[in-house]
């Protein structure tokens, strides 16, 4: 079974015309229920082709036909669903870059006009936006024509200093983070605006109820509660509810609005007719709703903190060489080919290749491993890793959105915005949840009016042990309390948060450990994997040859044999020759000078070393030189049976020994395969090597089944055969371009991070460090994450199924109901955060 596109992507009938992509930040879209309402509203527009929502980053991406819809109509559609849009923009083309400049002195529209006119004089400018409130200038431009340095100079020519230049290309997460911080700040202000009057009301209510009536009490509480219910957060809630109802949908704010506004208005009847006041209840419900909004936003921020941590890892500036002079520039101004100077203790500004110097680098942000890695000239380095001790000069090879860190952030965002199949049913139910709750509340109201005498014994029974239940209530008062309690106790947010919060935490944990999971579907599928197919080269083995054996003949030492062989092979560029040279260097041997060198086609090489004629090659080469092999022929056959490439060596036409090179097995391959066996996972190795070599490698690491002599195009068929044999629970691990089709065919495709970009793009999971033990961690993480999803869904359903009937029977006071509603959402988020305690190490 081939994998499907993550269900978060909403496909709708395509229209003709030019495509545009819009990106919107919707801070209030805090659950999949909210995301569903937003999606439904946008779908009603003409020309919509694709909708993607990501509640982790509060982002909505819409692809549409520009001839039928535009950014403004999409923004209005979101607002009709009941949600404010904090930011909206058309996605930039790949050939257009956008930077944000902070201009502290730009304090008026006149100033902004001067800055704009100065920038407009430059070539290659496509768009300029100014915001005098936050002193920001956003400029979109063609980097082939103009750069950010020229933009800065243009602003300075207008007479204004530039405090900061920051790239905004592909940085929607930064916009989302800013929107989330603004939303959290607003939620905090709304909470205090509601909490202070409500606290005074509660302090007045206690003596009014239990001791002595307060003169003008009803007027006092009505005045205090009015701004709570109708201003600030209260007004935003009612506005959201009205928009939602106008759009023929129903969000959570509809329930809160119906639970607070009618009780307040009914309470005003007390001025003309003696009756119980509901104004205190209306104020309290709205205040606890504000508290829930604040706590939920804050807790969800903790659940999705992985991306925030990743964003903060990057360096802000870089020291580069220009005309042999060190110049410090913002990272955004780096260009491919710039030579960066990385001092001890500094972060690597962007991905590159070392051109000078040696050091150890802390790559834990990429691999999850704390042990520094030794690096030297020719080695690649990753942006945001830390140089431990040596001075390095590094040539930039990737910048901006192409860097490793940017790709990791993109993958984590993609995973956090995706859904798992188990969520589809929950989403369908949640979509009808609010209308169903309103219906139940209406039936509760009618039941208490019509069947008050029948239901009265329930109140009498509850009143015997529940202090908030009053059996003497009139039918109308009981009806109001029961219906309001039903509306405020129901919580679609808990259901909507059950899955995404667990995915947020799980994908973040994976990223911190060097395991990048692309989709929620992969999380659910990976836990059920029964068969793992491993490519041999680069997956089980290191993927590059290394020296394995040095076996001298009688009369020669291993050092003499290796030094002579390395000296001759030093004249060759062949990978096997370089493996021998590197092997000699690793043993700290002094490699002699090569006086002459000749390559003999299909046989080997020869050269003069310290006046001695040295031949390195196959049997034919030594035979033609008249060299007697003796026992070396048996040694050669033994090494070849093990799958090694063995080379005979002769010095002055005397057999000197055998040197063997092989693609060595990774250190963790055996332990990882054992761990998979312990988890009842069948392991299969697929390789293009001959069966003898394949079986030898398989025996070394303990693999169950071997598929040898498989051509690249045959790997897909191998995966299909295994799926037919073992069911649709097959994972494929590979690292090469030829593995990409098989990775797509498998139920879960897993790429080795050090492998080809094509393989990584085709995979559902990427193991950054390339260790197979990380695959086992990915499986354990999948199981732990899915377990949390199931727990969250269970408790969310259990809470609603248990609480709504209790509320309908009049046994739950609305004030307690709204507190319980808040606790239910927080408990789901808190349970997801507990996932961080899961032990997924082996």
C-alpha cells in the first residue's frame, strides 16, 4: 500500500488560471476543530485549489486561482469563520527574497515615504511595506540584481539609521511566533481586565448570599460585569461567535457566548421582577474562559517549543574574508562561496566546507550526539554547530532556506501540521459537536420546563451531597442553569488538541535526537512495522572503503608492507587506493616518497619506492612479473570470500603480502538489528552485491533474510513482494538516489541523513546521523507518541460523555462547568508534554 498525502492537506476541485499561494497567521486557531471551521469557510470561495492548516504555527496556506479569488477574500473568509488574522501575505516566488529592516527613526508616514522613495530608486525591487508602529520596513527584491547591503545603504541615504536587517524568506515560523507572543500578551491583558471586576463581584456575592443584603447590589454587579461580558475579551468572543454563525458554522466561542450573554440579560429582569440573578454567573463564565484561553495558549507554546529552540540555534552574524580582511556581516548577507572565519567557541554561521584548519565540532543540534566530531580540510560543516577549539576557514555552500537547520525546521513544522489517520474520525465527530451541544442544551431547557416534577427528584438526590445543587429552584431557573451548564461544560477544544499536541511534542523530541519525522501518518504507521528492509551500502555499512587487513609474507613486516603499498597507491586517485593511504596515516606511519608511478589497466599499479620496485594488483599482474604467490593465494581467496577487495603486493618481484580493503560495517548496525529482533521485527537486507558477499555481511550483523543481486530498479519490486508476503507494514531504509522509488513504495520510507537529497525528500523519516540505532528510537518514539494520542482522545471523549448528561440533569453548576472545561483542555496538553519523559533510548 502506497502512502497517501497527509490528511491535513485539503484538496478541492481545481480551476483554471494562474496559481497564487497565500500564507495567513491565525492566532486563535488553536485546535483541529478550529482549523476545520477555517477550512470549511475558505472552501466556499471560488478557485480554491489546496488548503493546508498547521495549528502548531497557527498558519493557513492556501493555493488558489488568482483570477477567481485573492488574498483579501481569503482573509475575510477566515474572519467569517470567527477568527482574526494577525498576518497575511502572498508567498514569495523562489527567485524573490524578502528582508525586514528595523528603522528606529521612522516614526511617521512622512518618514516612511522618504524611506520608500529611496528604496524605489534601486533596481530589482518588487515590493515595499512600511510599518511605523514597529519601525519595520519589509522589502521584496531580486537577489541577482540587488542585495540587502544596498537596501540598508538606501535607507541610510534617506537619513535614517538601520538597527537590524533580517531575512524573512521562508521564515513564516518567525511571523507565527511573533503572532503567538502577541496573542498570549493580549490573552493576559484580557484575563486581568475580566478578573478584577469578577473578583469584586465574588467578594460582594458572599455577604449578599449568606449574611446581609447589600443596598444596590444588583446595580453594582451589573455595572461591574458589563465590561467583562461585553468589552475586550468578551466582545471578541461574541464577535467570533456571530461571525461563525453567519458563516453557518459553530465554534467554541458560540457556546461561551450563549453561556454568558443570555444569563447577563436575563439577570437584568431582576430590576423589574424579583428573581435569581445570573449576572454573577455570566461574569464568572467569561472570566474563566479568558483564563482558559491564556493557560491553553501558554501550555500549547510549551508543547511546540521545539521549533522555537531550533530557530534560536542559528548564528546572527558571520566573520568573512574580503580582500584578506576580516569583516563581520549579518548572516542574511552571506553569499555562496564566501569564506567564513570560525573562531574557537563560535557557531558556524551556515553550511559549508572547511578549506583550512582542523578542529572538533559539537554537532549535537543536528545528530543528537554530544561527542564532538573531528573535522579538517574538505569536510562539510553544518550551520549552527559549534567550533570547539581550532581556527577554521569555511567556504559557504548553502545559505538561507537551503541550509540544514532551515530544512530541519521545515520538516518539524510539516510534521506538527500533519494529522494521523486515527484523527479523521475524531475530526468528523468534532465538526458536529457544537451544534449537537446546542441541541442538547435546548432539549435540557425544554425538559426542565415541561417535566420539572419528573426531574425534581434528581435535584433532591443531588442536593443531599452536592452543595451547589438547590432542590427548591423554580422550573425556569433550573432550566436556565441546566442549559447554560451543558454549553459551558462541553469542550471540543480538548478533542481537537488531543492529537496535534502529542505530535508537536513527539516530532520535537525526534528533532532533538536527530530523527526527523515528516508526517503524522508516518508516526502512526511506524509503530506497526513488522518488516524493515535495509539497503546494504551506506546503511548497514559505512558506504566508503577502508583498510581492513595487512597480511605480510615471511621476511616482511606489516609496517614495511603497508608503507610500500601506501607509497605506490598514493599516486592513484582510485577510492580503494585512497583508503589504503588513509589507513597508513591512521597508524601514524611515515609514507615514503614515490619516485615513479605507472597504472596498468585492469591489473593494478607499479612504482619505485626507496629504490625498490613495488607492484600492487591482482593475480595476473604478479604472474606476468614472474612472482611466485605460494600461500598467499589461499589468503587471497579467504579475504574474497568475506567480500573484501584484496590486493597482492610484490617488492622487487618477491611476494610481500596481501592488503585488503572493504566497506566496513557501522559500529551500531549489529546492536540496532538485535534491538529490532527483540521487538519482533523481521529484518531484510537488499543489495546489488553477489550472494556470497551479501550473506557474509548479513551473518556478521544477524540479518534474517537476504535479497542479493538486486538492481536499483528491482528494489521497488522487492518491497512490493515483501508487502504481499507480510502485509502493508514494511519500512525501507536507504541512502542513495536509487533508493528513492523504494522509499516511496514502502509504507514508511526512512532515509539516512548523510545520503542523497533525493532519498531524503522521498522519505517519511530521516535519520540525520545515519545510525541504525536511531531507527529503533524512531519506532519507540512512534509507539510512545501514538499511545499519548490514544490516551488524550480517550480522556477527552470520556470527559464530554460523562459531563454533559450530569449538566443536563441540573447537577453541575455552570461556574464549575466552565472551570472543568478549562481543566480538560489543559489536562490533554499536560499529558502530551509528559511524553518528554518517555524512554526511547537503546
